[in-house]
C-alpha cells in the first residue's frame, strides 16, 4: 500500500474519532433545577466513580458522568482531584523501581 494512502487513512480515522468526542446539546438544561448545585466534595466523589458511571452511561441515558448542575470552578477542581486519586495521577510514572541485589 502506498505511504500517502496510509497517512490519509490514519488522518480520516483520527478525524472521525475526534469528531465523535465533541459535546452535544445539554438535555438536562430544560429539566427541573435542584435546590443546591453540586460543589467541591460532590465533585471529588464524581471523579472517584467516573469509570463506573461512564460504563453505566453507555447503556442508559439516565446516568451522566458529569453533574450538569454544579457551582463551577470548585466542582471542576474536585472532579479533577477525584479523577487523579482514582487513576493515580502522574506519580506512578515518575517513580523508579528499586533493584534488589
């Protein structure tokens, strides 16, 4: 196969993959609003359970990975901390193995 065709095929596949990740309309926007939006600690919790909610959200429309009604920056910060705790952050990649002689 021609090298240019391979590059074109990879580019088309990458474009399709990235286009499928774009955000769609917010279906929760028109639903009832809750009394108190999700905050920092709920963001941590949602970050910790993000893998499980992602898997469940593949099979149902009633579960979302990210809370729509949140208080903004603090929820986002908690969500990132929760994801970092669950997935290990970057600390494991920088650690060295100790050699036993």
